[in-house]
C-alpha cells in the first residue's frame, strides 16, 4: 500500500516539476506507472468526475476509460454502506473536496452491471502543485470479498449451530435476554418452550452417531415447521435439546402449538439402516414477562419442567411451577450438579471406611480388615456433607459414572501404598447402575486395577439388588470378568425386591448384605426378625457369607449372633472414618507384626 501511495505522489510531483511537458502530453509516463499496479486505481477530480482508470479498475467496473472519462463516478459505480445497504453519496458519503488526509473505509461497490464486490477503499487527496489546493483524489481499491465471506462464515459459526442451522446456545441466550429487556420496558409476554428427544442416548447408541445427527436435524425441522411468525426464536441448546420462544403469543396458543409438535413427532417414523424407529419428545415451558429476572433463569426453569415431563414418561408437556414439590426437588438437584462439578474440579471428595466385622464371640475382638468405602463431600468451608444430600442429584443427572470413576482412581491410589501381607485387607466399593450400564466402564476398571499394581483380591464391588435384577446378563458378564482378576462381589440391600430369592442363584456373588431396614428392627419386629433369619439361611445354603447392616446396639449383635450371621456393620461396631487414617493404622499394625516376627 505504501508503494502505491508513493507512486501516486511521485507522479504528481513529477508532473509539478515538468509542468509544460505534461500539459503538452497525454501523461504516458503516469499511465504506464499505474498500469503496473495490481490493485484497481481510480482518479477523480474534486467534482467526483473520473479522470483515470487503470486496467484493473476497468476490469472491476466492466468499462473502458475512454468511455467514462469525465463522467460522474456515480454513473459508473455506486458505493453502499456494508451495514445498512444504503447508497453513500459521493466517494466520501459527502463532498470529496473536504478530504484533507488519507482515509480508509469498507464498503460495497456496485457496478452498472449490478455486480457487487466487498472492498476496502483507500482515499488519498492529491495536489499537482504545492501552492494549489487539492484538485484530485486517488482511489485505491482492495477486493475483500473472500475475506468478508470468511468473516461471515466465522460469525455464523459463533451464532448458529453447525448441524441444524438454528441459533446456538449462546446466541439463543442473548436473544432471550433481549426479549426479557423488551418485556420489562413494554410489559410484553412470551412463552419459552424447552424440548428434548426422549431416550436419545439409547437411540443414539443403537443407530450410531451419524444417524443420530440425522435424527437431531429431522427433529429440528419438525419444530421449525410449526413456527408461523418470523418473531418466534428457535435454537439448539443441547445435544438433543431445542428451545423456542413464542414471541407475544397467548399461552393457550403456544401450548396448542407445543402439543401439535409433540403429536407430529410421535407420528413421525425415523428410518435408519432400513429400520424404523418411533420417536417422542418431552417439553417444558415457562412464561417470560416482567417478573422474569434473567435469560439463564428462564431457560433453566423451562429445562427443569422438560426434565419433569421426561421423568413422568415422556411424550408430554409440563409447565414450570415453582411451588410444585417435584419441581423444587429437581431445582435442588440441578443446584447440586453444579456443586458436584465444582467439587470434582477442586478435589473436595474424600473416602471414608467403615469396618465390617465377624460376629462370632470368639472372633469379635480380634483384628479384622474388611471395610465398606463411603464417599464424602466437604463444602467450600470444609464442613462435611452427607451423601444422601447429593447422591440423588448425581443419579438424576447421570453423574454417577463420573463419581464412581473418581472413587476407583483415588481408592486404588491410596491402597497401593499398603504392604503385601496375610491376611489381605478387603475394601468394598459401591458401583452405581449407571456405571454398570456404561459399555466402557469394565475396560476402565480393568485398566485402573492393572495400572495401580493393587492385588485384585483386596477389592470387593458392591451392587444393589435393584441394580442387579435390571440386566442379569450384563451384570454377570461384568462380574465374571472382574472375578477372573481376583475381585469379589457383594449383593447389597438384599431382601427389598419381590423376587429376591428367585434370581439369587443366577448371581455369582461372594457376600450377601441384608438390608438394614430389616436388621435395625429385629429386636421388636417379628416379621423383620423372620426375614433376617430366612435371608441368612438361604445365603448359607448357597455358601455365601452374610453381612448384616445397621447394627446399632448390643441387642441386635446378640440376636444376629444367635442366628449365625457371619458379619456385622454399623455404629455399634465402628463408625466410618477417613480412609487415609485406616491405611495409616493398618501400616503401623503391619510394621509391629514384622518386628514381632523378627
């Protein structure tokens, strides 16, 4: 660019020095210089009349200099504001005579052939002689059409979802924010609806991710087909989630449209690899008006209502009602999700261990090293939080695999410090149903055990009766793989299912844990006592070791001992304590035993 400007100035100063010759010639030298430049060059006088075009300018403007010389530039090309599309009057949007210094602006150049080009226009005032006022203006034109197209593409990527071409989450949030501002100023009302594809993860795992993308696109089109006004806003706000704002629509009208969308989706048959799939969606909605405080809150409330609709069976619509007890519970869960994610980032989880001890009088006071591991969470001030307060939220929002993996990694890391000795301590780790249903979970556990160097015989995995009966084939395959390494398994909360005994022989477990709701009442409830006796007898018949939970007093220990229950776990035996302390004490005991042996 500096070279171009220098050449332009040079030509005019050269003209000043050799004025007579220039006045008698056709400025061949000047023309030859401009012809060498790769950029389109236009020279105008102060009346916006064309004085010169170089060949590049002739090509861009689709005209020859000899035909347009002396004509007003507006007869040859038009400059448009790139933001408004309005015509700029003259090259400056005003009088060219007022140009006193170099100026650059982006604009749209439109030719007489109605061709448009995005350009960067450099305007440079020129004088033939130092003692004269400006008498010409040099236009250097850079074609930036490709650059603008790239900028537009990048802008679209920031604004729109690449798959559905809907607004992305960020842009949808910004649009809702504007509507809320509008509602506050003009008392307008809108309806924000949140849609999710029911059972999407199961469908996606079945049909594959490529077909899953096609499904998302199809569902997006189903929603867009019901938007009858350009005021309505639609966005893809999650993997299988969409949101719509029905702008200035009556609630009854919006609900009718929502129901039509759900009906059409349920009647739509999605095809993948020759297989037909029935699809349904859930929807939650909230009214956006003067009372709405923020876009984040509005979207979150609609999402909560959508989750409630899904929880109630899917293929239905649910309104957000703050007084609804289920809504309140779900909102609480949502808050816990944020707390859990932050706690994982800050590593605020800790493992506690509760001893499981033999109940036989001859072994009751002897050292025994079997523990159930329990996850604990501390708040930001270090105060302990009971798992009952956050586990349900983690389960509802499918965070249990993440927590289970954290537990396994950290437990293996801690117990890997223990020396090899006999008998080996046993640490029981609870596994959630969500983790067991994760097709990659078994590989994760296997790799972590092998990488840690921990003897697998030190590990016992606890699964609940409810989880075990959901998919016996899956559970047995996982158990077989881990038992082949040397791990053990315990069936937790046994006795709560209606068909407990029927499937017990199908599970290759090592321990049977009697549900604590029976154990804690055996001293004053004959039915509970009979249940415990029955479970213990069945367990022993199958050569299983039986563990009683919720052992809370000496009377319960005495009754369990009379029944022949093998082990007890509860506050009367020992309260849970930090795993690191248990490991430290275990290492001290091992050190003492070594000294005695030597």
